[in-house]
C-alpha cells in the first residue's frame, strides 16, 4: 500500500446512479497517471502510466499505479481511454493487461500505435479502438467525446465523459501553444461548447501551473538547437523523451541543414521513431 492517508477507511457503498472517481496515481506527482470512473458497477479507466524513480530509489526500474482497488473487479472494466502516448500515461498497460488481456483500449492513431508496439514486446495482443477528435463513443454507461488538445506529442486528446450522474471533462496533458509544429491546436471551441452546456467536474492537468507566465511555443527552441548543432566541433548528444516526436523532428531538421548524421540510441527511441515514421508523423 502507498496511500498518502493510510488511516482513511474504505469508501462507502456507491448509491445507484452515483459516479465515483478514484485516482490510482498521478496526484501530487508527475507520473503513473490513472483515474477510475465507476457508476452502477461498471468501470472506465482514463490512462494507465508509470512513474520513473528518483535518485533516492536505487534498483527500482518503474513505479506502477496501485491496482489494489481493482482487485476482483477486472471484469467490470469497460475500457481504458488513453489521452496520449507518453509513458506516464500508457507505460503501465502491460501490467494491467496481465490481469485481463482483452480490456478495450481507446485512443488516437499514434497513441494506439505506440501502445501496440510496447505490448508486442510483452507478447500481448491488445483490443484497440481508434478514435479521432470530435468523435463520440459509447462504452457501457459512459459516453466519451474526444477533444483535440495540443501537447508535446501528436494526437493528444481530452475526453468529456457523460453518464447519468453528469459530465466530467478530463483534459489529459495539454499546452496552449497557438503555433504548434503540426498546426493542431487545442480545440477551445469544443471546450467552450461543452462548458456552456454544463460541466459538473473538470479534471485538469496542472504540471507547472504554479509557475507564472505563459508556456513558450515548441518552435522557440528551434534556434537554440540549430545554433548548437551548427557550431559544435564534434558530436552533439541530445537527451529527449523517446515519445517527443516534435522535438526529435526539430533535431533531425537542424542536423540535415548542417550536414550531420543522426543515430537513435535506446530501444524505446528506435521503436517510437519507427512508429512515427511509418504513420507519417
């Protein structure tokens, strides 16, 4: 058990037609994002990610969400909705699917491609349902509308979950970048429409929300990358998340301009870049 308040008792039985949301990770930490929605005995999960260990946790490779709350209830899960393809949102799926391999996974084209490649390494053949922004999908008692949001990985989605108990908007991770590299901005019109109709709960990503000012555009880093790659007399080593497709594309563009060759290092980097290339990202 790793509850922040172990003295708390189990929650009471859920009344018919009431909605309960339990976070199994991702609160007060950057990683292992996982939220479980429950109504009338059915469960919908949003994201299932890992947390990477700190320096003070030697020998630990990954930290998983606490699946204890799902014990003996895996058959009640209608689907897992994935907001985007970062490890802190999809990385724990292999461990969840070991408990029940045929759970429906819902996500965008790139997200599901990254998931499928990851699960292949674990010898798991997933059940996938691709969705696009603007699409509404009914999953058991949950109606899920998918909304385009901008993030550091393509094809990110927010989801508005409607049940008989009300409307919950889960933003996933997002940026308000008005000049993204792929031209796909956060769909503020859709969020405004949903908000005007009425939202009972907004679950919003808050990473660095306490930092004043505006988030710079992803384009702003291009001159610095170009300058470093152009002036370095020897090799340039660029550290990046393996799923940061836009950043890596900028590195490739700068390397090409200055006649440099690029080598990907790391299994995840090689795998994810192959997936992004094959899908045209």
